[in-house]
C-alpha cells in the first residue's frame, strides 16, 4: 500500500517544471543521450548477440534493473525476433521480453527492464514502468477520481492505457508519453525517496 503523501496535483505547470529540471540533471541527460545513441544509432537491431548483450548490460548498469545474468537475457531477446514488432508498436512484446527462463529452469519476470528496453528503441510508443511511476499513479488514484486496479500496472497494455487516461484526466494532452514519463519519474523520486541499508539493495 502506498504511503499517504500529499503531492501537487498534476498539471501543465507541474509537468513543465519537472521537464525544465530534467535539463539540469547532467548525469541523467548524458546517460539518456548515451543510451539513445546505443539503441537508435549504433545497435538499432536485435539480431546479433554481441549487440544485444551490450544494450542489456548498459540498461542494467544505468538503471539498476537487477539483471544478474545479462547473457541469458540477451539470448532470450535474440530468440524473439523483436525488431518488426517494436517498429510496429506491438505492446505484447514487452511481456515476451520480460519473462525469461533462467539457468535451472526458473522463469523470472523482468517487467521494468522490458519496458525500458522497448522504450529505448521506440520511446513515444513504449512508456517506462518503474517503482516511482507506480507510486505516483497510485497516489493520484487515492487523491482523485482517476481510478484503476493496482495490478493493471503490471499488465503492459493496461499500464499504457492508464497513462493515457492519466494524461487526459489532468488535461496533459500537449505532452507525449515520454515527457509524462520524465515528469512522473522525477516527481516520484522527490516524493518517495528510497531508503538504503547495508543489507538491502534498491530495486526498480
């Protein structure tokens, strides 16, 4: 359950405020610029294991997505032939990428990683899911009449629809989903800062 925290009501002013702040976050803007170059220009396809492995490792390192076996995940992505699907905006491919059969036979769900992987190939079609976005949406749900089932956030097609409805509900249509992403992530990071301990790692 999301801790009850008073947040500023989403508005054009709030989104623009956080988008302007984004431009001053040098580490994040350079990180995103590097990933954009990697995914869109250097290795735009997903048919070579070396290329995909580099992208998996870069995302995992920058975002801390807890991919403890990048090679296994990269092989899994190669097997899916995802390039045409991502180009066409097939939302189901997120779930296909997310569910990875690891060594030993256990299937892991790397849902947040999968949304990031697709988003960095086609950012305006694939919004990113992470814990900050999750908390912000749930907080807005509690505060207002904007409503959804919490479990729908882990169903990617429904998650995207929730973001679209969120944008409509708060009259944020001038912003694309990537801009909404940046707003929710930064606001979530501010309102719901993570606490760290020596024995617990941060997860996304």
